[in-house]
């Protein structure tokens, strides 16, 4: 069976294009707005990000994945603009899997109203905004691409994700399905399915509740898990599982590990063959696009 190529990008986080009504900011969004203006926004480059989007869309891939945080504050204008930019860059909905990140569910009303699903409806199955349940599934050649939803609204500065038993049960049913036997699972989610550090507080603030159950479910079969959220490149191997993190596609960085970019994965029926990292690195002479292979690190 032929090789399959998947392009993965995440954490668009583009600066706000429209004025924001103060009535929309009387919640956690005010904290995020200040952070965007004072800190986060200074490290984002919209022109370079749009260039990287166009580059990613022109890769000769079978499938494309956008693993969340298309917005900053889960405002309607942000999500509408993200959808428009994906179209303009050249992504095709039938070949693209889009899942939410914590910034796309930034406040409880955004989660309750399913604003991500409603405004990104063109990228989701028909009718999904009203009744659909994750995971999402797309097939190509020897792989089964599965999109999980780990995004929940949190208070304060907490951005941790959550993966509950009902979604894990649906994932288990997908993996057991006769039509999916012999396919290599590629599981996309926003939050990393591994500890994000040695500190309990860091895991509480930024980690994923339920990741251990996910790993136990996938380990007997083997799988590749791909995520965003941390804005860092990582490729870690844990037994029959590999976990690959991609940086933000809009955050300016000065090293290959944190520079804006995307990943190009090549799969065979036996699993992940290689990962090519495409980065725009800020250097003294200006931004430079670099392609390099990302090696795996064994962690257990």
C-alpha cells in the first residue's frame, strides 16, 4: 500500500482584526485581551503566518490537520476570519480535519453555544454544529485520522484540557470497527497527551486531564498522536506510541524548536516513517525558511 502524507499545523492565534465590543469582554476575555496586546501579540507575525499557511496548503499531502486555537478569545469575528484564511490559503474542506483548542472555547458561553462548530461548520461534517459528537474521522490509504476534542472553558489563566470517558468510549468503538482494521491510527488533539513538566501546578494549569486513559487505550494497537498547545516541536516515542508536538504557525521564534511552522508526516501501513519540520526562523539577516527531519526521543 502506498505511503500517506499528512500536513499538521496549529495555534494560528492571529491578532484581532476587528474592534471588540466591551460588552464581550466582561469575563476572562479581558485578561486574554490584555495579554494579547502586551505580551502574546508582540511575538506573532501575521504576514509570515499567512505565508506559512499558503506554504502548508501547497504541500503535496493526502490530508491536512489544524489542531486548534484558531482564535485568541473565541470571538465570532476571529473564527470567521480563520475559516476565510484557510479557504484563501488553498485548504480543501474534504481533505482537512479541524478541531478546537482551548482558546476556541475561551469562555463558558463559547463552549455552551458551540461557536467553534457553528462558525467552522464548513470544515466539519454536515449538521455537526447542532448534534455532532467527537471524535472526527478521515481515512486515506493505510491511515485512520482521528480528531479528538480536548478543549474546555477554564477560569483564570488555566488552559488545561479534558478528555472524558464518553469520548474515549466512542474512540474505542471506532478502533474496534471492522472497516478500520489494518489502518494505522493517527490521533490529533490540541493538548499534549503526556505530562507537560514535572510540576503538579504546571500540569494542572496546562496539561490534559485523562491523557493516561487515552494512552492505555491506544498502546496495544500502536498509534501516532499529534498535538499543538505548547508552541514547541517535540517527537517522543513511548513503546508502540509516538507523540509529536508542532509549534504555533504564527509565533516568531529564534530556534528550530519554537519557530513558527508546520509538520509534514509520512506514514506507511507500519506507522510513522518520518517527520519533516518546516520552520520560518528569525535570523539577523531576516526570516529564513528551513526544512529538517525531526528525530524521535525515547521516553520509555
